[in-house]
């Protein structure tokens, strides 16, 4: 069994700082409307909860400068 670490801090209303073992991220937005997450690994995610248990998510990953 592996040990996991994840902690989320509410900085301001609608702004969260999420920390885990390997990275951190900032989430902007609340329960209603879209949420934008920016990670220290370069991943950017936009997500939104839709009625009826449905959800929508779009994730983009920034490529490193040396990759071609």
C-alpha cells in the first residue's frame, strides 16, 4: 500500500491552492460555472459540472521547449 498526500487550502473565495506529493496547482472558480486549474507541471484544465451528474473537462499540457 502506498502513502498518498493531498491537501487543499482555500486562499480566497473561489481560489484554492492544491498540494500533493509531486506538484501543486491553483484552482479558480467555485461550485457554479467553469473552474480553471493551473498546475506546476504545466497542465491547464477547464472543467464544469453539468446537471444530471454529467461533467465537462478540457485538459491541455504545455510541451517542454526542447521537445519537437
